C-alpha cells in the first residue's frame, strides 16, 4: 500500500513572539578589536563552510574565479569533466601565487615564475628540468586542494580538515540538513546572475548581519521599501542557530522594484501566497539570501578588518527570463542598490558610534529578536 507523503508546513511566528527579554547588543570589543577580528578568522572563517560564489559564474570548462577566505587566495575552477574544483593559489615549487586575475578561462594552470604547470584537477603535468632531480615525482606535487561542495548551486569552501578541533567540521550536506528542500521552489541551481555590484563598507561584518535581520529601522531609513512591504509584517520560521529568517509581506505591488511591478518571469513554481512574500534568510557566517517571486538577491560578505567589509551583491533570474521582451532586471537592481546604500550608511554610522568611549551595549527591542539570536550563535564560537 502506497504511503502518502504529507509536506511539512513550516511554523512561522511573529518576530516579537520569539524575543528573549533582556537581550543586549554586543560589547564594543567585538566591533573594534583587531585581536577579536583575528580570532574570528581562525575560529569561524577557517572552520566553517564559506560561500564563495555560484556555479553559473564558471559554466564552461576552464572557467575560474579567485576567492578569498580567512586571508587565503583560493582558485575555483571547472575541470574538463564539468566538475568544480578548489585549490590554494600557491605553486608547489617555491610558493608563488599562480593566478592574478580575478576570473577568466584557461586550459591549464601555469606558474608565472618557473612555469610549473598543473591540469584543472590540480595534478602537476609540467616541471621544466625537474627530471634532472633524483627521486623527483610529479605525482607528489599536486596543488593543495580545498574542501569544496555545492548547496543549491552555490559554491562553498571549508579550510578545515576532518580533524579540526572545536568540532566545526561537517560535510556540507550534513551542515545544510535543516534547509534540505526548503528552497527548491526557487530553482536556485539553475538561476543566472544578471548583475553584480561590489560594495566597500566601512563597518564591521556583524553589523551587516544585524541590520539585515530586522526591519525596526525601515520606516526611517527605507521610505521606498516601507511603501512596498509593511515593516512590521515579519514572520520567522528559523529563530535560533546558523540559519535565521522568514518572510515579509508584499503590499499591493507585485515585486520589490522601482516600479513596483514584476521585472521578470517567476523564478520557480511557488505557492500562490508566496507571490505576495519576500523571504529573507541569513546563512552563517557570510551569506544573505533574499528570495523574491521574480528574482533572488544574494549578498556575499568578505570581512577585511574590524571596520571594513567587502560585500558582493548578485541579482539572479531564471535563465528563460533573459530571452523575454519584458525582462527588466534594472528595475530590481536599482531598487536594491538604493536600499543597500541606505543600509551601508547606517551601518557605517553604527561603526562610528560604537567606536566611541561612550558606547555601551544597548537593549534590543522585541522587533530585533533575530539579531539577538544571531549574536547568541556567534558568541558560541568566540567564548
């Protein structure tokens, strides 16, 4: 007898319903200390799965891009079999950095110093004059690989080994178990980026997460956004741990764009109610995932110092949308570029104020339960 599978319905709760009374913002040291920043790089960014890009950025064999994780330059390349590989950007001869360009296409990886050459699987295939060295074996000098795996088409890397202490290392599949199938309706692996904007924000990376995770600030900071989505409409189904967020309602408009209209065909086959919602999720420690009916926006964070963060923002659309005459990606890009800049400005103001000797942790409001939860998870790594 066949068993009918019943789809589990996530339990969404109003933001204030999950608030823990007494929660306060983090101490000043977590935003200004170079020592703390170094600890974050070691305890978090060197041990966790870090977003580095989307598979659509290297669709063809030989295409690559360079990423940076915890101060390490890393090569992400699609090999001739179509598999995505990850390596340290370090030659096995004398340690020279192999690739300088941020992205491109190549048939092999050749060191610019002494021409040691590696195939796209990292194997050393050419080493001039090394056959004159007794006992030298090219098989012993492949590029150092980095743990790499895909989740919903997004590429993640992990610098840790299975023996890393603090117990942070898990396979990507195990790490993302709580989100298994959650976003399948948005066809994330098939989407393509229509635009990327890089922002250089003079604020601590944690302020970006905290800002993203609440709309308490929206009426004053984002007047255009507040017209399209009620600032107090947030309901969350993930309220603790590394994955946090939920949805906000879309008002009478059809999308969050400059015109208020949809700018592309739907990204997936969603439930009718989801055409009137935008889903916002933070994925610890460097991904912000915003799911709209007609596009998906992703922020990738790359902390540079206690008071500086690079943010790479991509707008993803269904590949079929690019061929439609009503495709207007700039309607979404211009809207969120405006909102992003408003956010970055207040984050920079926060950084400036927190750096003052007058700063002390302040109380979170009931509308800031998600930033408070994010802080709690972060402190698990730092204490």
